[in-house]
């Protein structure tokens, strides 16, 4: 079965180029040019991946992302022409899983799409991870805290699973970025920092389980220790 991609891009020539390229690689691509149509289409079509331009003429892509995260957990890849890291960080904080700056190289886009879809697939090696109050079911891609299901996006789940598999061991930011995004480390990339912040908020009073090791990276405390 073809994986479904919803591409939201108001630049018609660019949308046509990217959709044709992705379709030639075996994906079923639907294109929208207006932000007002996105939420209805996502919940009606249930795409496997959303590629969302942040600068749409009728709606702010950040508002769309935030609205979708009220009830949809599928992967979101942002396209942005903005040069300011603050805008990218804001998008990630709204629930996006990854981003690409314009101009977009189709081969780079394809690599990001494949990485996000691969991680969101349930066709994974059977594995349960227990780390203190956390219980992570890899095949079903579900994580719970003291028995309560956590509402995690694709990349939030992946980061938590990576840290839990290596609980008690420091994970360098460069390694986390490369494993999550499938690209070489960019020292200015703050996406992992934003994801950690999002995870800590969702863990609530247990947010301290993810510790910052200054100058190195992050670790998940083994057995839920302080």
C-alpha cells in the first residue's frame, strides 16, 4: 500500500515539482495550496506524513501545526524560508517533528520523508522498555508514565525511546540529532533541545528524569532515580 503524503505549499511550481518527485518515488501525494483546508483534510484523509509550509497566504503554518496537535500525532515536516532560528524553534515547540529550509533540494526532502515515515512505522522489532515509571512499547509506539498513556508525537516518542534504551548513559547531542534526523550534526541545530523541553513538560513532575549533562548532551536516569 502506498504511503500517503499531504503537501501544503502555496508556491504552485514548487508544489508541483516536489509532488511529482515524491510520486515518482512511490508515494501517493495530495497537494493543498491553502492553510484553511489543512485540518479538515488531515482528519478526513489521515495521511502518513504532512509537509507543511510555514508561510501560507491565508493562515500561519504555526497555528495550523498547533491546531493539528490537539488530535493528530502523525509526523509533520515544516518547510520554511525563514532564516531566524527562533522561528524554527517555535515551529518545533508547536509540535513539528522536523524542518527544511528553502530552497528545498528534492533529494534531501526525500531523505527526511523516508526517515520520518520509517520511524512512524509500526513494523519494528518487538521490544518493551522499562525505565522507572516509564513503560515504552516499541511495536505499538506507545509510552506510559505510571500507567497513564503519554500523548507523544512521532519524534518525541523516538527521542524518549532512544534515551530509554541507553538509560544511565550520556547521549551526545550530535548523536541524537543524527539518529533522529538521519543527517550530519549541525552545531546550530536546536531541535533536540526543543524536543527535550517538550518531553519534560509532558512528563510533568517526572521531567527531572531527563537530565542535561552540560557540554555533552542528555541522559535518562535509570530506574527513575533522582
